[in-house]
C-alpha cells in the first residue's frame, strides 16, 4: 500500500525536499530537527489545544446542509472552519507555529498572505504573544482585500505591499523569503500553507490536522461511523485541504476530491490550475508541480480568489494527484461565484471565494443518494463582499 505521508527525507514520493539558499540552511535545519519533538511534547499540546478551545472556538461544527443535500441528491456536511476566530482555518496553524517559534527563542515573526486570512491570523497571534509582526502582501491583493489589511494594521502588524511580478501571493512569498535571508537569527517565518522547504509542508499539515481529527469524532457521533465516502476541499497551496484529509490519507475507503482555481478557464492563459497545467519544478524551496514556461520561468497565475492564485501546489497534493489518490477538478471564476450564491441562498452561509471553489464541484460531479460527503468550508465571505457586490451589479 502507498504511504501518502512525508518520509524521513522530507519527500512525498518524488515531491518535497528543501531547496534553500545557504544562509537559511541552519534555520531550516534547526526547525527540521526540533519540530516533531516540540509538536509532540505534552506541554505544547496542552497549550495548543487550550488556545484552540478557548481562543479560537474549536471544535468547529460539522453541519448537515439539508437544502444543499436535497439539491444534489446526497448527504453533504460542511466542516465550519468559517466559524473560527479570524474567520478561517488559518488560525489553527499560526497558533501552533508561534508557540513553536517561542520555544525556539525567536522574537520576530514574518508571513506572506494572499487573501489576507493568513496575515490576519498571524497578526492576531503576534498581538496575543507580544511579538513583532511583518506581513508581506502583493499590492493587487492589498487593494482587493482592504478589510483584512485594516485588521492586520489594527492588530499591530506592519503590512508591506509587494510590487514585483503580478503583485499577488507568489510575489509576497518571494519577499518574505528575502526578509528571512536578511534576518535569520531572530526571525521565524510562519508559512501559511503546505508549501515551502521541508519541514513546512508536514508541519502545517500536522497543525491543521485538528480539522480531520474533529471530523472523525463528529461523524462517529452523527452517523455511527468515523469516515465519509468523500472529502472535498479547495486547494491553492493546500493547508485547509491538507488538514481536512490528513487523518484519512491512507484510508482508501475515503475518496478525496479537491477543487483548484481555473480562473477564466484552463486554456485561457488566466488560470491557477496547477495540477492540470503544472510540470515538475522547484518553487519556494520545494520540488513540486508548478505552472512554468518551457525554459522554467514561472507563469503568472490568475484567480478571482486571492487565496488560490498560486503557481505551485504543496508537495503532498502533487504526489497524491500524481498517484491518483486525489481527484482534482478545475473550477472557474463563474462556477465559484454561482456556487457562493447558491450556498448563501440555500443555507444562509456566505462563503469565502476560496471555499466557493470547493462548492463548485457539485456542478461537475455526480454523487449517489447514500454518499456521505464532508466539505471543508475553509473561510467566511466577509473579506470578499466587495467582489461579490461588484459582480452582482455587473451581472
């Protein structure tokens, strides 16, 4: 049987590893040597889970979406990560990483953000722990996610707009890595997704695995079994998806369906469908699938969703897609917007644009009446209201 977890060398099949500049080697290596011991330490676990309960508001509900289920002729449960403090799954990881950084003696935190949810979550935990916080954000995203920028600044973070490339998530990540190269001794880089050099993809997935641990327990209570037939999530870098599937990676009873951003269409040249379009290469310290030209130049991604327009994918997801463990569907802007409106009208829940891509799979895939589906509703739609309103007026 295939093992879809990371191996001792930091690889998922052929993907993963740590391809980093020499100046960061000691930082990444010390993190690699320390992270499992810290994460498994009972005192760390107690502090982490106390904060998840009392500060974040976990466990998040597993909600049977009755009207959505009726429409698509199956049983659809929503894992309500949108109800977390700060409005998304991102806070699970930032709390874990800042506790780890503090144990490693770091005093300054940097982060990258696209949709702004990871930036807000990082700024939140830095305020909580009284640490300096610098968040890099593409200028394009600063403009389309104004509310989150205002939140970060109110929380005391310095938000640095990035004007290189197409001024989105990839470019913000580039700048964060440059900062880390200049400040390796006192700075911890809280990466927000299952990307980057080992051990980040594994560390972030482990911290987000609280999602699938709760799904197991909640399904047992609600359905008398601890596994669904299908798990569904959106995937950009891959943290909410990684957390949703982590406990089920090697459980082949559970089918995994992920939605990536097709933008204006797979063949439009304006897309972020990395698994459909990507080839093997190295981005941000990891060997994975990425959108690139024949001579290895990274192609600029596009999505209406600021959190999904990344030209790469986490190595765990690259491996699962290549091995056929996950089915990855490309959902375009229009399909995601339609799915967002549908959930809003059927269930009274306004999803984040990222989560709307996951909801978009129901228009693409048929399910049987007895299929039990758990979809990770990764974030709430407050941050995307300007986009929703603008597009409704235009249409």
